[in-house]
C-alpha cells in the first residue's frame, strides 16, 4: 500500500504554482493513539507542511497520507460535545425545511461517522443512509438503526448507491470535505447522486478563522484542504452545482456551512457569498504575505506557551492536558510539549482512555481524574470547547484549579 504521496498539483484547480508557507515538522497521524504495548515500537511520522495555491487560493497539505491508514479504525466521534449535537439538530431542521423533506425523501451523509447526524434527520421520518470508511463506527451506526455503507465515497460508490437506494434529496458532508483527496471525483459523485431539486450541504473549518485566530493546530494529516469561499465556489461550479447560501458557525474554532443546489443557470452570486469573498480579500487570504505572517504568529505562540508552561513547572506546579484532540496532538508534537510538562491528559472519549497520545506518548485518562488528582493547571487542548469544558469542571475551578487556553492567544482563567 502506498502510505504517502507528495502533492504536485493544486487539488482544486490542478495548477502547479504551489507556495509552501508553513512546515510543522514530521509527526505521527493525529489520531494514531497507542496501546501501552505499542509504545516501544517505531512510530511512523509524516511531513506536516502547507501549500498556498498561487492560482486559485486553495490551501492544502504538501503530502497525502493514505486514508486507509487514518480512517479504517477511527476514534473521533462528534457526540462527545453538546455543541456538536446542537449544531446537528440545527442542520437537520434547516435542511428538512429547505427541501420540504418527507417520508419519501432520502438523506445521505458522506462521512457519517457513528450516525449521530442522521439520527436527527431520522426523527423527521425521512429515509437515511450513512457512508463512512471507518469499520468500527459503521458498526455502531448500524447498531443504532442507521443503515451505513462502510466505504470511501467516490464516483463508483455514488453509482452503486444511486442504483441501490435512488437519488438523494439531501446530501450532507460535515467535517469530511477537508479530508478528501479526490475532491473532483467526490463532487462528481455528489452531482450524480443529488436529485434535481435536492440540496448538498457541507460544513468545514473556515480558512478565514484559521488564519485570523492562528489555529495552526487544526492543520493535521486528516485535513488535506483548508477552504475559503472563493476557490470553493469556483470548484463546485465545475460540477454543475451552485452555492445558494452560506453561514458562518462557531464550532471547531470557526466553520462555514454552505448549501448548494444544481445549477439554475442564473449567474447571480448570492450577496452573502459576495460579502464573504470580499472579507477574504480584505484579510489578505489571496496574498502570500498573509501566510508568511501566519507562520511568524505560530512561532510567537510557541514561545509564549512553552515559556508559560516552563515557568509554572519551575514553580513546582503540576499541569495536565484536557481533551485528547487531534489538534492537541499537533500542538504537543509541534511545540515539544511532552510528559516533562503534562503529567497526563483527560478526555471524555471512551476509545481514547487508557491509550497514549501519538508522538509524545502522554497517557489519556477519563475526565474524573481531574477532580480526583487536583493538579494546579489544565491546558485545554480542545480549546474549541473551552466554555463547555470549564462549565463542566466548575468544581475544579472553584477548588483553585486554573485553565490554560492556548488559542488564539495564551490565556490563564
Ligand atoms: O475534522 C475533525 C474534527 C472535526 O474533529 C476530525 N478530523 C478530527 C476531530 O478533531 P479533534 O480531535 O481536534 O476534535 P475535537 O472534537 O475538537 O476533540 C475534542 C476532544 O476533547 C475529544 O477527544 C473529546 C474531548 N472532550 C472532552 O474530553 N470533554 C470534549 C468535550 C466537549 C469535553 O467536555
């Protein structure tokens, strides 16, 4: 199996005019958690660096790690966060209203994970189908009554699904578009699978938020692309689709929900799209200088966070991590924050507890350890859920425990 390939052309426009602006070093895949007995084995590391496409503005990793390595057995589930479940409730409601879905309607979720989103759709009486390559999660979804095809989505999968289930009235893809290498094939498949009056709704982290809030740790091997509206619009129009609306979301450090329909022939670009594209221009998303400045801001953040942690360690303080997130594994590996600084990490995901983080080999424990052990500080590695976590751990806070939030700036609360 080819484990990794170098990107030579832009994933969106195929241009070779790629400008590398950030190199975070070599590190293991971000959800490559290890069992105790695996710690002694050599760990595969892959380059983590980023290109800006001078032709269309699409931002993407310099290498593509084989998705089978990353997604065959997957430990990320969105259902650990109330914020995500609230977002799914809203997405299902909005989509059903948009197309007036009923019991004859079919909703397909690409990257359906454990079926959480489709469970909300199912409550409207529509037919649902999940498509996801993670065997472990597909099993859970099926057990929860969500029919799921366990495979990667592609033109071939789209043809098979259309033959077996018919066209879809709603196709969703939340936090999966950024993970897809063969975007052209997937968008071709969506276009074939979507009914003429159907909607295709995507949600992905928004490049404008990533750049403005220095969210460098959301750059990892699972996220092949970092997307802004302008290059995305140009790309989807090649597949007979058009954007009908876009909505910025607070989740995952700042995301964007984009609703598409089949091209209606009108050349009119919705005002929200025009506004977002002008905002992207205003913040320099289509200038190389912006990305050079971004790299500098990452260095400043590294110095600020590491010196803060070192100072507390010098004072004899005990610090732990909170949230064994993929982004946390990037931050700890990139900044060299290991067991010398974090005694352990607590996390609510059952599949991660008892394991060790990739690269830094920091042990992961259930959340209850925080109150049992009462360290001085908890570094919130899942900073995108800081409010939810601090609310949940009020007792730790009232007992004198302090939280360190690393992004967008180092803050102690
Ligand atoms: O795209 C992706 C994003 C959406 O999610 C995936 N490729 C991978 C994943 O990235 P992540 O692992 O950085 O996602 P999260 O959801 O930000 O990770 C949060 C972590 O924090 C989870 O392991 C769960 C944990 N958590 C916790 O321990 N207590 C979360 C909450 C809200 C909590 O209260």
